[in-house]
């Protein structure tokens, strides 16, 4: 066994040395310890279905050591003896075949128990199957599924059903199947389908008929031929159980003799069941918890009580059974314990005997555990003797983790406080540590690497387990990818999300398959369902449905019969107050509304969420409540305030899924105004009234009445097909001198532009008169791109996989998307070393140059690699088109997926930035979904495209104001931060070998056509523990923490207490406008082009007593002050003019530049690129053809004349490879960042972190 390092989330339980025993041998251990003790009690059993053999009548009813209770009881000697008799009779009949399967479709009861023991005696695997699958409508199980999932998989040798109806359904399911069971048994002694057992005609026989035919000699004690005590094959299958089918068809799990031995070995070592123990089995017999609980108990000689008639749970009958049999051990789902406590017959005296409560199958917190301790096992003096042990396992392996006897229950919060990560914590209890003979680890589901131990979000991953209790494959070899072998050990991928604490304790968080992505946030239904149960006392299942605002939205399906004082409005209020406004449901439905009496469940009793989701979507479609958006103005006919109030009430009622009559005008909405719900509200207001509100507007109006006043006073905006007023008045002819601002009214300047543009237009078969829509100059930063070679113009590449559409259908979606951002259909010309945009009309001739059909590839990976790593293909560069969209067919696609293509987007950075790209990707995704729906003939999703402001507006505003008094004021404010910089002694940057320099400021002689590219590697700084806690506690954003870490790392390398570096700034402000004007202009976030600038940053520690928190706040305040003035960095000349000559000379020579800061503190490539949350598109590749280097810092010191460059992205250099980090500077930054964001260091002196640190 490998030794798991403490740093990694991988743990191994205590080793086992015991040899495997057969199932019969395990059962006989208990029978030999306690032959006359109670083995089985069924207090609600109806005796008519099971009669004793003629000569063995004693012990079937009200007999044993339980005091003559009503119902059915068996001692160990009785159940063992009758299993031997039945086994021998089946052997004589020829129905015995070792390894062949016995399949009872039975509820918990004596028949099931008898067959369990009989199968063990025969060495035949028993496959317990939910009898409801033969009749369940809500699970939508048809006869074909019964045949596929059970008959073909199990090939049953002996089948047992309850009655004639079940027999008929089974026969229909088998149909003309090639497999016919050797023996088919009906439990009901009054069956009309059966014939005498001795009859050789085949068909059905009754269980009573078989028992009655047992010869008197055997009934009186003579042995027969069946032998379950032979030396067992450890890998022989002994028990088959089926998964719950919550996320798909149920899968058979074959448990071997080794698995069952390990399962019961470990449990009885930890828990110590004795012959005096009594186990209450409330789960159905086919469920792993019931099946394992019975085996554990019988092996220990403990009694098993099935309290119900059939599988229908009844809290009152559980209470009766606990009291009558003094039950000590309860394996439960927490909903069972809740139901017992809430039952009218509950009293602490009735359940005082309970000593162990094993809780599995759901998340459980400390509050529930405390509630159970105060209810069960409470002695007369008020002392609780109850020991609770949560555990984690599955049908694939009953016990994977469990709390050892005597372990203190520990919460996620307790562990997090100890680890300094309280912000991510909850009151969820750990589910124990690795089980005896088992192993468990937490794995990154994307990369397969083992995660670190700890309590932060960065330690969360998929739980994998293996060991002696775990199967190695499913029946029939289905879903083979769920199992794998690594370093000689077999593992199972659970699909569960969790993390491992430093001491090996496991915390379960939810199911990846059930995860709902709401607006970029991952919501795990299990956690939300647990909170609803414990906080709101509401039994609900949470389903994610498609949503045009948030991607996915949460719907609650409530079972009112198991919820206290249920009200849809009250539930929404409770959720918003106690759980969070972001969790407010987009719909609340009841089972009754869906036409159900219970949740659809699989054979294992788990709710089948995909099936429930079908019911929800079907209901919403029929009711017209799903995407029920229609265009048109429904402004109240009269302008009375009451009608506006009614409108606002109706919208909020729809968002909260309640009746509007439950809202009054003073109803307070602050608990519901999270950003996404408020965005949805603003969307509805605009859709219905053509009035545009902002999230901030809505949050300032906390009541219905206040929002009605807000809406009634808002102005109406013209809205046509996703265009603003500015878009609607487009000329039909080419731009004239009056339309081209850079001409300044000079006709000769326009002619010069047309002459320079002609070769570019001719090359594409275009003309000025027919094809040019707009002409305007770029800002100085992007104007410099025309000076660079073809492959060094910030060319961004994105590869997206699309399934199910042909080339022309994808082109249609792209064409509609390009209407959103006209700048994408542009060419660029070099006019006196400045970039001038030629925005083109989107006619067929132009689009044929922008959207192209490329050659075929044999895989998505090959197509993506070609599109993202071939610099001279699909290149976007002046005088080429500034964007190219290549559509690459894939030949080896799965036929079931339909045609598969890869779209390669090649975008010059001079027409896009991160803000515009995220909107572009989302819009293309929506258009693909529209085309798919039309192709399928299904309902086309309602979609209103976003509105971009023309980029020309921004560029011409900059050009007009660049020399204005306002621009000079901005330059003066920025320059004030850098005065005196030349007087600071020493170098401002770490030195580096000048032979390894590549800079975008290099001379023309050094600028070849070399290609420098590489995949963008997301930085490890995003995993710095404490960075989000700093934001949550003090409002300091991660970007500020990163800047401070960068500056302090520079100080460590230089020995100074000051740093100067460059950074990128999104600069989403209107250029050179005062705050009042800014507030009355359209939101600059909607500008349809790049606004980013390369800014300077200076940080100096002037006082040794300044704390880290003070330093954070200083940088944050300075960022806020300078934000409106960032556009001076489009051209540094205006700043130079405001500085003393010596400072200007210093800065000109140093030329600091640092775009790498863009790439920090983003959780994944999808979110960094804007490709997060897409449905129809799958990001398959991303690359950046840039300047030859994406540096941390480029510059050289004016005094030493030594060039200084820190780490770059060159060719295939990977930033996460420590060996390729230059001078260790990146590692210094990350180490510094991880230190300064720790809460214990916030009040430490900042100068401490500026001091050099030895290697």
C-alpha cells in the first residue's frame, strides 16, 4: 500500500488480513453465536403467503425471544434451518446452479429474508430488485427497460414475484427472450397462474407449494445436497444490487465474497454489534443500506426488524417497532429520522433504546445531529446515549468512509477555522475517514491530478474510492470509464464533489452531474435541499432548467405533505433571508401540480432528477411559463400609479413564482435583488415597457411602490432588433468628408484615405462606394499595430466545437451574430503609421471574405490545433480583414451527433477585448441554439440580442477631446503620481541577462516574422487562500491584492521600498468626461470595441508602520481616483508634458510594460476567455499570436543601462513550469501573494513583506 503524503488528498484505511468467506459462512457466524436469539421480526406481516412445512411448524409466528409480539418472528436456528430445507428442495428439483442468479422482485419481509439465506446456502448470487419497477408510472419504466436492465443483464435462473399481476408483467417483459428462467415463483399462495410444484409443465409455481413439498425426512432434520460451506472463491459473485438510477438507467453492481467479508469485517470492528443488538431496517430490501444492514447484523448474531408491510415507510410503525423490540441500531436517511420525530406518536421514551444512528444517502449538518441526539437514546435523566455516525458510500461499495467508534463529530466550519479558511465553511459534518481496507482520494475532474488536502475551495474535487468493499466493474461491463487502475490499485469515479481535511476526514459537497450553473456560479442541489430541510422545514428537490438570463435557473419541486406550513411566498422569503438572494427560485412547483403523488425514483430509491426535469419542463411548456417572453409594449393604458404598481407586482410575482395578490405596495424586495434576479427584472421591464433600468436603480427602490414610481418616471427607449437609436440611422451611400472625423473637413484627406484603401479593397474584390459603411481612426495604442509584422499584431484565436449543424447553418448563425458587432467586419489600412478602420457593409461579397469554409480534418483536436497554432492561416491583420471565421468540418464524428465542425475565430486585438469577446461568444451560442431549434421543428427559444454602442463613437470622442482642457486635467492627475521618480536611488527592477530580451519596443532590425505563441496558462495566484476572504471582509478586490504582491515582489528583488511597473487596464470609461457627463452617457461597458490601455503603476512604502491592510486600501483608493483618467495612457506624450524633464527622460528610457496582470485571478480558461457557461459551443482551443513575449515586466534602468526583462510567454513556455520561470520572480510573486492575503498578516507592517527572502 502506498504511503499517502499528508499534503495530498489521498488516504488509505487500516489494512485487513482476513480471508474471504462465503455469504453462507458469514451468516452462520451469527447463527452459531446466537442460535435461539431473534434473527428476524416482521410485526406487520400477513401470514397467508408463507406457511410452514408440514413437519416443522414451530417458530413461524409470535415465537422466539421477543416476548410474543404480534406478527412474524424467526430465531437464527429457524431461519437457517428453513433456508437449508428450501435450498435442498430446489437442488432436488434441478433449479440449483452455482453462480446462476436468484432474482426476487420482493419487498422487505420474511420471503425476502428466506431467499437471501437460501441463495447463500446454494452459492447462488441473489440480485435484489425493486418490485415497483414492474408497476411504477412515475419512473417511466417500460417492459423494454425491464428486459434490458434486468432480464438480459442478470439472466435469472430463479425469479420470485409477489402475485399474479407481477408475474404477468414479468412475462410480458421477457417476451420472446432467448433466456427463460429455470424456475418462476409466485409468493401469493392464492395465485391462479401457478400449477403444482411437482408438475413438469414449466410456468409459475407458488413459494408455499415448494415449501409444502419438502419431504418429512428433511423437515425433521436430515441433510440434503446444497452446500454453502465449501471453500469460497473470493471473487465469486454473492450479491447483486442496482444503482439508484438517479442520473440514468440503473447499473448492476456485483459484490463478491471478498466485498461482503470486508464490508462486515470493518463495520463490526468499528461499531461492535452484539447478539443483544436489534437493527431497525426501514429502507427497502433492494437498497444497499438495508441489504448491508441486514448482513452486518446477522453476521454479529443481532436481530433484524422490518417494521413495515411492504416497502412503504411509516413513521408510526417505526416508533412501534423501536419500542416493542428495543431497537438499538438505526441505519437511516435523515428524512426517516425527521419523519419519526414529527409523527404524532413520537415520544422520547418510545425511542430511548436507540444507541447508534448511521446516517447516509444525503448531506447532514451539526444542527440535525444535535436534534437527533436530543430525541433518540435519551435516558430518564435527560442524558443522551445516542452515537451518530455519518458515512459515505454507494451501491458500488457500501462503506467507503465512516466515523470510527468514539470519533468526535466534526463540522466543515470547525476544520475551516483551524485551517484559516472559514469563509468557505458550513455546518456540514465530515463523513469519516477511509474505511477499513479502503482508499479514497480527491481528484481534479479535468486533469486527473490529486488535489491538496485542506478546507479551501481550491481543495475541492471529485471523490474517487477503491478497496476491499468496492466492485471493479458493472454487470455487463457497462460504463467502463467509471473504473480505472492506477499504480496497481483499482479506483471508482463517484461523480461526487468533496474535499479532504488535513487529518483525512472527508466532506461531501454534492453531485457533479446535478450541478446547476447559474450565471457562472455552481449550485449543488444536494446542499440547497439540505438547507431547505433544516432551515425552512421544506422537503424539495432542486432542478436546473435553461434560462436566457442566467444560463440555468433553479426550480424547487416541493412535497407539501412532508413540509411544514408550506407557502410559496414564505419559502422565497426564507430562502432569500437565510440562504441567500441568489438562491431565490425562478419557479416553485408542487408534486400535485406536476400530476405526481411522489418523486420519480429509481430502483435504489434515489430521485431520478432527469425524469423529474422532464416533468417540470413539460409542465412549464404547457402552462406557457417557460420563456414566456413576447415583444411589445404593455405600458399601462393610463398613467395612474396603481396600474404601474400592478405591473411591478405582476413581474415580481412571476419572478418569485407566487400569486401577485400576496404582494402589497409596501412589500420589501431587498432580499430578492441579487444581481441576476434584478437583471431578470430589468429585462422584463424593458421587454414589456421599452424602459431601461439599471441594477443600481432597482436596488435603490426597496418596495413595490418605489419601483413603480421608478418605472413610471423612466423614459422610453427605441428598440428595434437589438439596435440602439444610433444604429438605426445608417447611411446608404459611402462615407463622405463630413462623416470621417479624421479628415477635419479636408477633401484632400478623404481622397488620400480612399487611395490608401483602394489596394486593400481591390484585393478583396470590394469598392469604396459599394462596400464601405464607416471610416474612422483607431486610438493611438491600437494604431501602432500597423507597424508590426503579420504575426505580431495581437492576433487572438479561439476554437469552438459545434455539433449537429451543416456549414450553411453555422454560417447563418455567424451572420446574425456579426450584426451585433459591426466592427468585426472591417479591414484596416496604414495611414501615415496609424490604423484607420474601414467598417464594411455586411453583404454577401464581404461576408464571403470573413466567413470561409476550410479543409476537412479527422478529429476536433486536429482542427483546433491547426486553427490555433498556424500563424499564417486564417490570420487577421491589416490589410487583411480584421476578423476571420473559418469553419472546419470533422470527418470522424460520431454519427449520432450529426455533422461536427470546428469554428476558428481569428480576431485582431484592435477590434476586440475581453468584454466584447464574452458578449460575442454568448450571442453566437444563442444563435446556434436558434438555428438548431428551427432545424428540429421545436419551439425557438426567445432571444433578444444585446446592444453594442458603435465603436466609432468612442474613437471619435477620444480624437475630439485628446487635446482638450479635460484631457490635460487627466494627464496632470496621472502625472502627479510619478513626479520625482528619477530622484529615487537604485534600480527599480530586478536585473536580467540582456541576451534573452525580446521586447515589442525592439528596433525594426530585430522584428522578423518569427512566430511566438503559446496557450494561455491560468496563473496559480488564483489559488491563493485568503484572496477572496480579503475581498469579502474588507472589500479589497483580488486585482488590488495582486498589484500589491507584484510591487512587493519587485522590492524583494531590488532591495528597495518602491516599485514601478506596467499593467493593463480595461478603461471602460468615456474618455476625458467629468463624472456628471459620464453619468448621463450610455454605459461604456456596451462599447463594441477595445478600450484597454497599458498603464503605469507606482507603489512606495513611505512609512515603516503602514500595515498591509492600509497598503491595500491605499492602492484601491488610488485605482478609484485614476480610473476615469486611464485614457491618457493611449499616448504617453500628454503625461510627459506634465512631468519635469528628468522624470520624462527616466520613464522614456525605462518603458515599463506588464500585460501579464490581465491573466491573474481567473478560475479557469473558460471564464478568462468569456467562454464560460456556453451550451451549443464547446471551447476546444485558445492561443495568442502576440509581440513575441508576454512579459511580467520589460524595461531597463536609466542609471545602469542594464536591460531588465522578467518571464515571458515565448513559443511553448509554460508559466506553470517552475524550471522555466525566469529568475524565480513569478514564484516570488505567488509566494508573496499567498502571505499578504492571510488574515493574520493584514495588520502586519507592509515593509516586512518588501524585504528580500532567501531561496
